C-alpha cells in the first residue's frame, strides 16, 4: 500500500476537497442551466437549419456551375451564334473550373461541419448525460481519496479506481479489435 507523510496527506486532501467541492457545486448549477429542454432543442434545430441551408446553397451553386459548363461545351461543339472566340471560351472554362473546385471544397467543408456539429454539440442529451456521469465519477473518486488520506494517509482508493478505469478501457479496446 502506498502511504504518504502526514503533511503530504493533508496537502493532497486539501486539494482534493477543493476539487470535490467544485464538482459538487457544478452538479448543482450546471445541469439546470444546460438541461436538455425545448429551448436547447430549438437552439440545436436552428444550428442544424443554418448549416443545412448553407449546404443547400452550395449545392445549388454547384449545379448552376455544372449547367453553365455544359452549356458552354454545347455552344462550342454546336457552333451556336452565342459562341465566344476560342480565347474567351478557354478563359471562361478556366474560371468555371476554378469556381467548381472552390465550390467542391466548400461542399466538403460543409459536410465536415455538419458531422462535427452533430458530434460536438454540448446541448445534446447524450453529451449532457456523459458530462454528468463524468462529474459524478470524479466527485466520488475524490471523496473516497479524501477519506483515505485523512484516515490512513493513503491514496489507495484513487489508485484502485484509476486501475479499474484502465482495465475497463483495455477491455473495451480488446472488444473493438
């Protein structure tokens, strides 16, 4: 068993007590403020709508550019009256190609933003549940450590909980493989 000197044990206990108290206070303050409510749902819905509208605009721009390029190609091959000279036609095609590349990159960026938004939005119920579970776990870990430090001058509960967490993660990795 790993033991500490009485002075070190008091120092650790004081630091852990402050942290446990802050976690406990956060548990009282944060969930009601960020609770998954209709207003939080509306915020998420508005964010999704904004990103999707931007994505639809990019898709429309892309379609328009493809249509314009097709029209230029059609005019060039069919010799219509609107056909620009070869130099102008080449310049138009180069400009259009540049615009298409930019729009394609913007489309990819938009898709990445949508994916990131779904994965990282702090107001989703899953994220709030995970944050609360983590907060409770760390509060429990610190409380057990404080008691062990005060009673036995040991951080054995901290060591055991960390080892359990490491084993749990190792088991998860083995299952995934």
